[in-house]
């Protein structure tokens, strides 16, 4: 994603399935965010490791990290959801998209979402969906540029 | 949900897991809707039956029907999604909520969503989420009355 001169090849971006060893890096990225800062607690990884085990054993969960020259620079979580509506459409839900602070503005977010859309297609999905907090105005423009339509309102209820 | 006199007990509403035999009734309800009419094709149940098989074999999918005196009057699809964000929160996604035309305005929608929220809690979810088409103004009021917050925009991309 960094720009090399004509003589040096660009750094290689790889998107791969997350392992348990990636949990601290992913949680750090989740927390390094205006909304995530209040929601996450990287000092206690226990609940995250338990959640990772649930994700890892479910074949419809695809938690990935993007790595650039061996450094983790992004993450997202794609879930494949079969359904009856829209003529039996299988959909993909994208959650927890983060780009490392050092890599923002580099086009990595675009690469990550493009990867997710291609992966969703490969997995047989005919619809990709995500929600974005109403306050993330820049993110809304970003998703619209990538071909998403802000056709819905997203409702949430916390069960505390 | 119907109102009986003081002497007749109210009809019994049951919410139960959908079986393959429920597919035609569910598809009919999906299609009997301003948006669903254009999206669904009840004349060809094949793709719906294939999708039902995928739903039925996945322990995180909970496709249910509501029955009143043996008649199917509602449906919704709840998906349990483990995740790392929000301290390893497991969330529930609600999709494909429909109330039969004969039962609308009876409070059945409220009963269905309240059932889904209770079921999500029972299944260990700490967050329930759904999206509603931006044109469904009545639905937005309905979800807000039930305690949901319209905190997000919902983005979708069709992969055709």
C-alpha cells in the first residue's frame, strides 16, 4: 500500500484468517477509535479470547487481518448468513472494520472492503450489508464511494 | 392476540422453530409486502427450500413462525453472531420480520419482537440489531417504541 519508487516493488498486502495470536492486535485496533475507545478494554483480553474461540469454530465467521510487511494494519469480520428473503439470498454482514492508525489514508480501507466484497461473492453471497454509526460521516461517504447504498436505518438495542 | 370476551380465553400465540413445511407460508408473508412483492417469487419455491436447508443445519440460525389457533400469522429470522468488538459481545441480528395481513394492527409484531429480544438474551447475546428500509417510516416508530435506537445507517450492496 505504500508507494515505492519505480525500482522498488510496492509492499505486499495480505489478508488472512485471524488466529488466536492476532487477538491483541485486533483489540488494540478496535479500541483505537473514537467510539471504540469507550467500548473496549484491551487491558483484559479474557472476554476477547473467549469470543475468538466462538468465532473460530463457526464456519460462517470470517475474522481476518490485513498484514503489510509482517505488520498487522487492518481487520474486519465477515459473517455469512443464509436466509429465505430475496429468493433465498445468502447475505454477508461486515462488522468491526478497522485500519491501524499508522495506515489510515493509504487506501487500505478500500482494499479491505474490496477484499470482503470479493470474498462474500466467492462464498455464494448475493448481498453485502453493514451498518455504520450515524456519527461516522466520513465512513458513510467511503462506503457510498465503494458502491454501497445507504438504503436502511440501523437499529440497535443493548441488553444490559 | 385477538380480544375475547371476559368468558372466552384469548387465543394462544406460540412462537416455534420453522420446519420445511412452513416454507410456503413464510414465503407468502415475505411476498405480501410493499418491498417484498418485487423481490420474492412464491411461484418457485426451489431456491427458498434450498435456503431453508442451509438455515436449518446452522445452529446460529433461528427461523421461527408465530402461530395463532394453528394458523401461521408471523415470522422472523434471528441470527446469533459472535464477535470481538464491544468486549467480545455476541450479538443477535433480526431479519425478515413479517406479520400476516390478517393479523396486522393486533399487537402481534410487538409480541414477535419481544419474543426475539428475550430469545437473544437467552442465547447469550448482549446486543440486538436490525435494519429497516429507509422508506418504512411506520416500522421505524415501531422499533423505537420497543426500545431500539436508530443509531446507525444501514448500507447494502447487491452482488448481481
